[in-house]
């Protein structure tokens, strides 16, 4: 039943199909940092962090854009370490970052983005996925865009893309291929335009069209889960130009797995994608001989 997925992944994303080395340890699979989660949207970073952990990252840390921690421990995921965003942005052991889920655009969020700009303007080799309100803040405060490096990934949905390109959602949707190429050119980084048949533009001539997925993905937090998956693959050592399309494909394929199990598309919730993607990734590596 899973052969079609195995076949596709082996052809397009062989890195997703590799088994874990027998002598691996948690350091082998990197440390993820998820920055965002302003007051009322702690759930966004928690979802992204759980997605990163369960897709195989060695360690996962959350940095809440709040003055103090909203909770001392995640009771249903105590493996995840909790910090304020200000504290986590000082850590030196991070393999990959996701910045923006549930961040909001208020003065607290802006303060976090200024700290992020300071860090990534000098830490130029960092792996970063910019998502959600980080993108909205890039639109509102163009000076923040100095943080973006060529190996970074931006993941706007059509309305975020419209804000970034100072146009309307309708015009983005009218010509999505041109829009994603403009994002890549304008921001000089890997660009993902989300939505039905998400597009990934890695370089001027290098676009990937994702055909997996279903409308079950149209649910709150689904993008936060994608951000967690993508950052997890980066932390595990995948190059950004592969991690971006691979995460887009796996995230959408997980929705297909849930639909096959009759958990969706109607009423599927974002966190359900996590175990489905973990299941699928393990299926992909099952029959591979190294
Ligand atoms: N539990 C939580 O804490 C959650 C927090 N979230 C956060 O909420 C913040 C606001 O994000 P939102 O995206 O909800 O708000 P936005 O105002 O940025 O965008 C939502 C609107 O964008 C348009 N849009 C999105 N996808 C589209 C598509 N494929 N085609 C056409 N139009 C499309 C729709 O009009 C939609 O109502 C973000 O920081 C996000 O991370 C959300 O992820 C939901 C869950
Ligand atoms: N109709 C659809 N078909 C395929 N994928 C979809 C559809 N609607 C949404 N998605 C996917 O779901 C995710 C939604 O992300 P986003 O809009 O950022 O959600 P949120 O902000 O709630 O986390 C994206 O990966 C997008 O490509």
C-alpha cells in the first residue's frame, strides 16, 4: 500500500528514505529552536515543536515571545525544552530555527524580530525557516529583511505573500508561478508559496510543484506543523534546497494518509498530521537497503 509513496520519495527525496545509523545518538539529529508564540498563540509554537520532535530531531527547544513562560512544562510532551524567545535567541547549539509561528506583530514581537535580525545578520550560516508573523513583520518593517540569508526559507500563504510583494491575494493566486519566482528574486532565499499545489522556488530556474495533499490541510495550525517538519529536516542535516520541497511533500502526503484512514479530509486537525508524517517517514525507510 505504501509502495507508491516509497517509489516517489526514493526518486525525488532519497534523503527522506534513509535509515538511522545504528551508532547514532541524539546529537546526530540536531537541535531545533522554534521562536514565536505570543500571548494567546502559545499553541502555534507547541505544534511546530512537536512536529519537529516527532519527525526525528534530536532535541527541540521553544522560545516564547512573552515576558515569562506561559507554562513550566508541556505535560503531553515533556521532552521539549521551554525558554523565552529572548533567552533562546542567545543559544549557540541550535542546528535549525523556525521563526514566526504565532509571533503576532505587536511591540513584543517586533522586539523579538530585532534580536533575530541582530543574530542572523552576523550568524550568516544559520539554517532558518521564516514563517507566519515573521513574514508579516518583514512586510511592515523592511529593515528587518537584512536578517534573511540566501540559504534561508520563507513559507508564506497567499495572503502573507501578497503582503510581502505589496499586492493582493487575488493577484498572487492568479499567477502563483510568477508570484513564487518574484518572492525568490525579491528576498534572495528559498521561497515556498503555500496553498493547493504549493510551489517551492529554490533558484531562478528551479521550481517544484507539489501535487500531494488534500483540503483537510485547510485547518488552523497546519502551516505551523509544516514549519516544524521543515526545520526538523534541516536540523537532521538535510540541505535547505531539499528540505523545503521534501517537507512540503511529506506534510501534504500525511494528509493523504489520514484521509486513507478516514480521519479526514473533513475535520482533520493539524496535530494529527504529526503522527501520520512520522508513520509515513518510517514506512519510507523500511525497505531501503543501505
Ligand atoms: N493555535 C495557535 O496558536 C494558532 C496560531 N496561528 C497563528 O496565527 C497568526 C495569524 O495567522 P493567519 O494565517 O491565521 O492569519 P492571516 O491574517 O495572516 O491570514 C489568514 C487569511 O489568509 C488567507 N489565506 C490563507 N491561505 C490562503 C489560500 N491558500 N488561498 C487564499 N487565501 C488564503 C485567508 O483569507 C485567511 O483568512 C500566525 O502567527 C499563525 O502562526 C495559526 O497558525 C492558527 C493556530
Ligand atoms: N486546499 C488545500 N490543498 C492543499 N493544501 C492546503 C490546502 N489548504 C491549505 N493547505 C496547506 O495547509 C497549510 C496551511 O498553512 P497556513 O495557511 O500557514 O496555516 P496556519 O497559519 O493555520 O498554520 C499549508 O501548507 C498549505 O499549503
